[in-house]
């Protein structure tokens, strides 16, 4: 049997025919709204299914990508030669007990923050406007407005290199700026427990509203993007370096350095991933020339361009 048919048969056996799709445009699953087709796109139905699938993909050495909400991904126009594993259905649960919030990795971060606020739990307001999954947020140690996941994660259920599920304390997650042990060691995040603190519901909701308004005022949320394109270089702000290099509004095809927030590259309508990538390189070169600083993409660049 040719390899493609064999993989399809195996995926179907594990997750059912209705959960396995082929040639799925990643532009439908990334906030940049760009990217060619993934060879396979699998949406397991529950935790057991996704855990078995990930174990199989890892142990068989099958190329795969764990997808949260696609809000930090630039996938090449010629697509992805592997299996995309969608976490949204299988790992979407959120539960609250006292001051502990438990969520499957695929749960939407904003929904977790909203439920925590309704339960009068404070500490994750910073995360409410980050449009990722909680698994993606742990993987990236996402942060904003002085907060980051490292501050609130109590334990993370990871799949280790042997395919076993292990509970890892937040303090053992190797968190640093936009970095985690899951990222360093390429380990799937299955679920997350956050430890928050009792607060006043209205104050928490007001803070979430204020931060949302700040985002709306400063970020080009009316255009597809993946948020800040580059990591913050130590001692600098990427947006300021880009602005000082005179690159505000610079465009390649449909990709543009947002004039509203120079740290964002936006898709003005019909951008191709290659145009976004070329613009990333152009910005890196010009900033290096003018300030000597190396900008490192925060966005994960995946697939064939
Ligand atoms: C408008 C906008 C604003 C943003 N603002 C912020 C911000 O303020 N702060 C910030 O930090 N980021 C921000 N981002 C970027 C992005 O939302 C975060 O990086 C987020 O954490 C990515 O989560 P995701 O679920 O979308 O991950 P994806 O984009 O789906 O994946 C990103 C990476 O994480 C991996 N991954 C995802 N889930 C798992 C899992 N369960 N196990 C293992 N690996 C996994 C993927 O394989 C991939 O390598 C913004 C993005 C946008 C579009």
C-alpha cells in the first residue's frame, strides 16, 4: 500500500473516518489566514483518542503538528507534509474547583479567563485577549501587560518522550520569555492546572475590559495577523526598532508592517505566506543594518513556502 494510503488507514482506525481529512487549507486554521494544505488534518473526539494518536505519531516518527488556535503560526503556501492534530474538540474542557482552574490544552484561553472571572478568580486577566489555546499559551509561555503563563501555571500534564502522561509542576516547566520545557523538548501539552486567587468579580471583569480596550486602541485587530511577529530583544522593543528603521507601512504584496503597531505584520487581504516571510526577512535585515540588533521571529514558521 502506498505510504499515504497506509497513514490514512491507520489514522482512520484510530480516530474514525469522520475525524480524518486530507488536503485541508491551513489558511482556514491560522489567524494570518494564509497557508497551503496539510496532507492530513485529524480532529480526535476525546482525550483517549488524542493521546493514543499522539503516541502513535511520535513513536512511528510520523511528521505532525499539534494545532491550538493557529494564532502563532505561519504555514507555507505549499502546505504541510504531515499530520495536523487539532486539539480543540478532544481537549476543550474547562473546570473550576476553589481557586484551581483545570483546562484541556485545546480550551480557548479567553474562555478560560472569562470563566475564571465569573468565578471571582483573579490573576489571569492579562491572558484574556490572547487569541490562543491554553496549550499553545503554555507552549509559548504567552504573556502580556506584565503577566505571563509561568506566573499562574500550577501543573501541566505533558506527554513525555516515552509517550507517558506525566504531571509536571509549573516550577519545573522551564519557563522563560516565550519559552517552555514543552517547546524546548517538543512535548505535547495535554492539560493544564492554573492556581489563581480569590478576587472581586466586578474588578476582574473591569480589568479584562480595560485591557481589551487597550489592545483595540493599539493593535491592528481589524487585520489578520499572528500578533507580535518578533520576540522582544533584550533591552529594546521590536516595534520601536522597526519604526526607527523607517519600516512602518512597508509592504511586500499583501503583507504589511502595520502602521498602527510596527511590531505586527498584517495580512491586508490577499497576502501569501511567502510575502509575509519575505517581509520578516526584510525587516530583520534593515533593523540589523540600522541598529545592529537581531530580531528573532516569535511566530512559528512551518511547512513548505
Ligand atoms: C491579535 C493577536 C494578538 C496576540 N497577542 C499576544 C500576546 O499579547 N501575548 C502573546 O504571548 N502572544 C500573543 N499572540 C500570539 C498567540 O496568540 C500566542 O502565541 C498563543 O499562545 C498561541 O496559541 P495557539 O493555541 O494559537 O497556538 P498555535 O498557533 O496553534 O501553535 C503555536 C505553537 O504551539 C504549539 N502547540 C499548540 N498547542 C500545543 C499543545 N497542546 N502541545 C504542544 N504544542 C502545542 C504548536 O505546535 C506551535 O508550534 C497574539 C496573536 C494574535 C493573532
